[in-house]
């Protein structure tokens, strides 16, 4: 297929106006001037913007059930930690996931992934963390694996997040963490996760709880991601740097010293502006993160509690509006840096690279963060195959 393009943003150098792309066998075979093979199909998008496919590097998309009532309560004044203490929050989603079959979870997740594709997303990280016992975490990861087999949804990167919340009935976080650690062997053996995540914060797990789980993950060859500093800096970012984590996510509370340590460790900072907006929080110290030289990733955090959206473009718009990122930063954060944080070779367009790309019904990359709440993706290709809209 030959795509005639109005403006091409490759996320690897300057944008190119009035160009063309040759896509063959799932890859970008040529950009710009090339001898067009006579039998190729030519698609005229000479009025449109083309970017790499968006990569959502932090989602909890494998949930089921509704938490709309809890959302209404919170909007009426109850805070997140109070709702969690009353058995709402993550535990409410846990009950729904435990009650669902793997088929039901797969169906709901696949539909959600298709909607994400319709908004320009070609790769998604999906966490477990709503099972919170061995059988249910395994079931959730199995559903993620089944959805990932489909070719009509974004590529899926699975992450095990056993340390998401303390399940009811458990009173000791250290003991629960030991259980989680013992589940890792089977998860790694069955290739059900590429990363292990831990929610380390004031009213979540401590670095002492998380360390043995994450160290075991590393021994098994799994990458590390961490929910860090969302409500307070309790040492999560420092641990992430020490363990060479692929990403630290949230970072509303982080010190300059830790930001530099993260940079030195090659860890990327994943910003989740929808969550901080929902919770009415102040933005992370973006200037400090920039100064430390950290690559800034932007992700949706898609989940039924704190980020009730499936839209990475909405997160990009909020990163610009609320966090002060430039459009270029937001786009790099939702493509190239996001892909790098997940160990993917997508997220940028170059000859020989995967044809994961979006044709936008928009003239310029600045327009990407303007039309809030609607999808302006005209054509979404994953490995050269249309998956949206
Ligand atoms: Zn999260």
C-alpha cells in the first residue's frame, strides 16, 4: 500500500510535509521519494496528518463491572482513600473480576481494546491486579493473553500487578506480598506477564513489601514498573532506580535526587494526568523531571476508579493543559518513549520499522490535543493491517 500524506510526524526528526509512505508485509518499506511499484494500492491522505500508532503504557483495562456509583459518591465529596477503606475502589473491581469467567473477561477486554484502537492506539500495556489471589490473578492474566492473540486489536503487553491492593481477609501486607512472590514462577513459566508492577504508596504497599516481589521478578527475567509517589514519596522511586525499573508511574511526589537516580538507571517517567485530574491533585514536578533528563511518557491509566476513560488522546490533551507539556512532548510520550518503556520497536516510523501508524483527520500535530472527547483517527494500522476506527 502507498499512502500519500499531507504531513508526516515520524517521532524521529522533523515533520515532513507532502510525502508518501510505502507499506509492505507489515513494515514501512520506504518514505518520501521512491519508485512506486505499479501494482500497489494508493490511498490518498494528502490532506491528513500521519503519526506513529499511539502506545498506552499504563492501563488497568482488564476490569469488568461498573463503579459508577462510587464515582458519584466521590464527586459528592468522599475521597479516594476513604472509599478504599470502605471496601470500594480496587476491592469492588476485585469482586467483579473474581465473579467473572475468563471468557467474560476476555470479551470485555477485547471490546475495550477495539475502542482504544479506534482512537489511534496500536499497543497497550494491560495490568492484572483485580484478582488479588493466585487463581484470580492467573485468570485475569489468561484473559489478557487471550485478548492479545487477536490481530484486530492493539498489541498487548501484559503486566502482573499482584501488589495492587490488600485483599479483604488479609491483614498483613508483608504476608500477602510473600504470596504474590510465590505466584511469579508460574506466571513467568507460562509467559503471562512481561512486567511486574507494584503499587507503593502511603496507603498501599511499602518498599519493604515490594522489594522481594520485584527482585524475584528480575531474577525471572521480567521487567519492573512501579506506581510511585502518587500520594506521598515513601521511597518507591528510589527503589525503582535501584532495581533498574523500566518505568515509574504517577510521580506526583518525587525528589530531584531520585529523579536523577531514575535517569541514571534508564527508567522512564510515566505521567498519568487523567488520574491526577480526577483526584483533584496538583501536577507532578514536570520541570524537575525535565531537568533531570527523564523521558516523559504519557498514559491513560485507564481504570474504573481514578481514570474513567479509555482515551490516550484525552490523556495527551490533559498532559498539555494540566502538566504544561508541549504537543511534541505529549506525542513523543504517547509513542516513542512509551514504546521504549515497554520494550517495543514501534512508536516511531522509519524504513524497516513496523507499520504501526495512524492517519488522522487533522492537518497538524498541534490539532491532536484540541478536539477533546472525539476520535479523529481516520485509519489505524497495526503491522500494516487496519484495526481502526
Ligand atoms: Zn495505575
